[in-house]
């Protein structure tokens, strides 16, 4: 009997043709048996077609095509549902721009021996950011302070997307309740896992600037996301967010 976990790594893409081939190559360098799901939002630069060509040559690669830019949160949710429906054990989410270096995968995956969620963390000893604008760093630190205070989650980095989830815990996490579609998705999905009783760990990573393509950071969406975090956090403080009922096996 094969006891090795079935791992799905998801990459939400929009105009990432310059990064995708090398990124998947490096993912398989550090996690050779992992499957990779590319969730492409109809990239004008042909990322979706490139992913299809790669999938035709490698059975570990899968592609999900969407009609257009529907938001990072919805892309990750779609990947989570894919992981649940296709019987994977662990789901890893990574950015597709090389800001999440695959070399940290072994350490993150090793933590899953005792945790339900492992976070690639910039804010614990050994972690950090490389050439990040001061404004983004200040906003990130502020958001994490709000999360710890209002959502009562004992983690240092709740805003990063480099994570591994135990799929059985995602089934319990009431993903249908998630309101966020943009940047606040990262905090809210972690909160839903926390409410479902997930144990969480952090592994230090260095967050690097993208290697190719343009950044998709949007100031208006950042403000909207902070508002969503405050809403969910205040509901939690008011006792309106409760632990899900156990699911029947």
C-alpha cells in the first residue's frame, strides 16, 4: 500500500507565460510526485495554451480554464474544490510569479506530519522579504496585526498565499461561507480552517520579487480587502462566527 500523500500544487495564472515552464520544472525538482493544477483566467499572453501543451506531455500537469479575470480568491477556491473532488491528501497553493520559491516546498511539506495547515511565513525567524516596497510591507504587517487581534489566530503571517492544506480539513472548513474574492481571501480561508479546528504551523520563506511579467497589486482592492478582514474579525469578536458542526463520515 502506498502511504505517500497525493499532493496537488495549484497556480492561479494571468499572463504568466514567462514564468510557468520554469516554475513547474522547479516544483517537480523539489516535489517530484506532486500534481500541478494551472487555473488560468483566459490570459491574453497564451498562458492557458502553454499550460495545455505542457499537460499533453506530462500527466502530472492539469489545466482549468476560466472565462476571464475572476479574482485570485475564486481561483484558489476552485483549486481547493478540485483537490477535494479528485481525492488529493494535501493541497499546496503558490503564486505563479516565482515570489514563492519552490526550494521551500520540502520544509513546508515536512511540517504536514503534525499540522493541518503549513504556512510559508515571512515573519518568523529565518523568513523575510526581498526588495519589497516599504508601503506593501507596512500594509502587510498592519493586516497581520488586525488578524491576530480580531480573528484570534496564533500565526505570524496570515496574509501570504504560500501554504499547504490538509484536504480533509478543507472539507470541514465551510468554504461556502467565504465572502472574500481578492487579497483578503488569504486571511478568511485561514480563519475558516482555524474555526474548523485546524492545527497550524509556519515555515520560514524568503518572499522574492517576480522574475517576469507585471505585478497585479491593486490599491482599491487592497482597501476593499482590509474592510472585509475587519468585517469578519468583528463578527468573530461578537461571537457570530462559530465552529462548524462535525461532518458525518
